[in-house]
């Protein structure tokens, strides 16, 4: 074989090897994606510093918020408002309304509820049984409270 033919043959072999190498790289499967980190469940009550209530049981809510993990809500009492009306015989009728803040995660709803009212928020049914204020001599002011039942 002549040197010219051998060089041409070698060049052809190198060219074919290069083409095979490039085509095999191009058809290689892409690297597998890294698995996504599993989102850890965040406890919505991790920072909660109030008290806990039982679903369906009546309880008294005052200045400390209360929560229930089963229902997933936190409830706090903002204030108690009073309305009064005069009766025909000169007497006075006073009725209390509670302003409640109901939270679920980052969402919140403000509920104005009279005694005997029942409303729903975030899947929880809240019933106001009684509302009022007690005078605190230590604080020298009236402290609001509400007796409620949540299911």
C-alpha cells in the first residue's frame, strides 16, 4: 500500500471515529434530575402560645387565644360590645356581642356574634353561648369574656 493511500485510509478512519464519538455523545441520555427535597409538613401551631380546647365542649375564652389541632383553627376574643334598649316599663335590656378572630394558617376571619348566634369559619362551626365582661380590680378595667362551643 502506498503512503498516500495509507494516509487517506487513516484519515477516513479518524473521520469515522470522530463521527461515531460525536453521535454517541449526542444520543446519550441526559443525566437523571436530582430528586426534589420533600417539603416538610409545617406545624401551623408551632409558634402558638395559647391554650387548647376540645371540639364540641363549651369553654370560656378570654384574653388568651385558644386552638384545636383536630379542627385546625385558632380563636381569639377581640372585644365584647354592648347594646342596650329601654323597655316599656322603663327597664333596660343589655345584650352582648362578641368580636372573634378565627385563624387557620395565614388566613383569618373576623366574626361579630350575638349571644345564641352560630357561624362557620374555615370548616369550624362556632356558637356563642354567653358573652360579658368582668371588672378586674387589679387592672382597674373590664375584662371581656365569651363562652363558646366549636365543632
